[in-house]
C-alpha cells in the first residue's frame, strides 16, 4: 500500500506499486482527504484526512460503495446512482469534479463538500481504467459553520468561566463578610469584659493587629482640645522608628484638612490611599500624625471616630503597609462600627469612673476614725477594688459603749457603688444606736438589726461581725461576738499560734425570712499581747480559688507578720491583693497589751 493511504486488500497494493510517486505526491502535497475507489465504486483505500472527514476508520469503509455510504442530497436522502456525477465519470473513465454535494458522516451529520476525481489507468497500451482517486474538500460554508460553532462554544466557555468567577467572588465576599462580622462580635465580647479604658483599648489593639491591620493607634480627647495618644500597636517585634508615639499630641485645631483632626472634631470616617497620604500636613497635630504614618510605611489608612455624633471621645487609626492589600469600603464600614462600639465603652467607662470616684470618696468619708481606748492598739485599712471593678460596701467600725467596753464591727453590704455606700452608712448608724447601751449578748443586737434592716434601710442583704471586748484595763479580756454570715475572726497569739474563731456563726442579714430564728453568740479569752483581725472577703477570695485556700493563705501571712507593729501588719496584709481580685478590702486589727511590770505599774 502507498505510504499515507490506508487499505484493507491486495488491489490497492497493486495500484500503489504501479504509481508510487504519484500517490506519494497526492498524499503529501495536497494534504487533504483522499479516497481510492475501484471500477465498481467500492472504496479500496483512504488516507487519515479522509478518515477524519468521513468520521470512519479505513477498515470500516474498505469494500463499501462510496456513493451509497456517503453521497446524499441536501435533505439527507440517498441520491439515485444514475444521477451521481462521480459514478458517471467512473464509468466513462474521465476526470470530473463537483462543488455542491453533501456527504454523510458516521455521526449522522451532513457536511457540504467539493470533490475532484482522476481515473487510475494501467501502464500498458490498453489504458484500461483501474478506478479513481477522489479528493474531497469540506467547503467554506461548513468551515464557517464550524467556526461559528467553535465561537459559540468559546463564548459558552467564557460565560461559564465568568459565572464561576462571579460565584467565586460572591463566595469570597460572603467569607470576607463572615470574617468581619466575627471580628466585630469578638471585639464586642472583649470590650464587654472590662470597664477600665486602658485595658479595653489594649485588648482592642491586640485583636485588630494583625487580623485587620498592620498598625493601630488610639487617640483620646482630653478636655475640649487636648489629644492624648494612649495606644500604638504594630507587628510583633517592630516599632515605628525609635520614638515612643504615645503621649500628649498637639491640640486638635479646626481649620484643617487632616483626616485625624476632622474625625476628632466629629466628621465622618476617612479612607486614605497613597495619593491622599502624600498631601502635606496643615496643622501641628497633622504633622505629628503624618510622621508617624511614614514611619510605619503606611500605604492605606482608615481613621474613624470613637463614638458618634457629638459624643466623640477620640479616634482610631488603622494602617496597612502592603500596597497589594489596601483597605476597601467594606473595611471602612466595619472599622466605623468598631469605632462606635469603642466610643460607647469609653463613655461608659468614664461615667463608671466618675461614679466610682464619688462612691469611693463617700465610703472613705463614712468610715469613722478609730478611738483611743486605754492601752489597746487599733489599726484599720480600707482598699477599694482594682480599677475596672465596682466599689463595694465594705466597712469597719470601733467605738466605746456606755459601760466602757469596746465594740468592734466589720461588715459587707451586698451591692456596689453609691447604693452600697449609702446602705453601709445606714447600717453603720443603726448598729451604733442598737449597741450603745446594750449589755446583753451580741446575738440579740444582731437580731434587732436584722429585724430593722428591711424596714428602715435600703439594704437587702449584708454580712457582719459584731464583737465586744470585755475586761478591766489590766486584763484578763474576753471577746464576745456574733458573725452573721461573715468570715471568722482570726486570733494571733504571742506563742506563735493562729486560730480562726469559728463559733458564733449565724445566717447572713436579710436571710431569716421570718423564720423567727436567733443569731448565736460566742465568747473566747484574749491572751495578753495577742492580735485580733477582722476582715472582709476581699482579703481571702480570688476568682478561681476556693475559700479554704484563701483562709489558709491569710493565716500564714498574718502569722509571719504577727510580731510586726500593728500598722505594718495591716499595710502588708492589705497590700497582698492577689491577681484577679475584684473586691474591696476592709481590715480592722486589735492588739491587746502585755501585762505591766512592777516598775511600769
């Protein structure tokens, strides 16, 4: 078989052996579909291009009639053989061509073709026709149709890619929105955990950097014009140059184009791109801020007010340094919402701080001075809760009674701030009145106080220890006391022992609910030179730790300080506030005298 043609029999091998140069030239130079048919019109060989055009393999078409297999009218019907110009040319042994025929492919599709047929003759003198070589070419109309189909397919593919890209963009936008909402929720939760402004802003910066920004700066208004930069947070291990950017800044003017100044004066949030950042500063504050932004390498900046409307307490500035990742309008909306939330926290914290200051001052002023009572030593301390916590109703009192004995009181009103301070003042006055001329058991006085509390005070519940120290000036002395739900007194003796006086424990004030029960009383001897400590739960309770651990810790600390001067002991005990403590501390200490020597007497 001639190279380039595919056959299934001996006849084509004889044909290829007769004219090898011609077949080679046809196959290689024309590069189009070639079919060889015998004198009866049966296919004896096709080249690969013909296989592709007809959609059939050489082995499948070999021996089949080319006309019956492929030749059709425009409607797809088989054309009668007598009307086929190719068959007539084959019969007459002449060349022929056709320009507007249709061939049927194996897949059922009609393709418009043009064809050219040349007889194959023997080399002998007779010149008998041995068949024909048929060149088949797909016409331009079909190629155009294929191009159109290809273009439609390309457009469809492009449309599908665009839809995929749009879906991906929507998915990315939803993920970004979800991430932003999660960030806002997390910041809201973080800000709600404290009423201390400095702590709230430190937590805010730790959340924003690096999740939303590379740098964050917080500026607060102080007074009408002063500005204080309270926080600057950047990438871990980096600072914006060698300068500490925190501290007082130049005053915020009015006639300026600086976004920071405008935001501090109540204008809308601002998003700056590199062009905006290149604008020359037009005020001292703008100059300082511009130098800071350059030091961070800022390429995109958001500045939003802390608060809203006329309640602007400061400004939050966020910086990104990667030109490929600038802030967008979505980021601006999120940061603006964060700024409003932070403004509310700052406003609430400032109000809380003012209320706390009033409450603390009121509570300190209500705590009485300690009396001088013979040779007894008295000392007391009051320490308010740490910043960010509410001032409680802790109080102490010491006063001489009508019969000359000394009364000691330590108490804690349930509640906080002004309400607790006011309640503490009410209980303080009533208890003094009830105790002043009562020489009976301390439990009876506490019962009367419990009965009167709901009727003539605003206090719902309270704990306290009421104690009396009885005995002559030279001793011996006895402690009589009642504890209404309060931690037990701690007695330190000169022999190095520390004992909690756990007797005399009754219900918390306000908890009897008309049961008619009575508060117990207890008594215990006080050795000369011993020290009695009355305290509130702020000295022993820490979140995450049990009460027994707190009591044991106080016992050890107090015993180690038992031989110190009484003021030193109180100072050191009240200063041992553990991390995490959120309560006030009240401490009242009594030290009994030692017996006088003969010379002293």
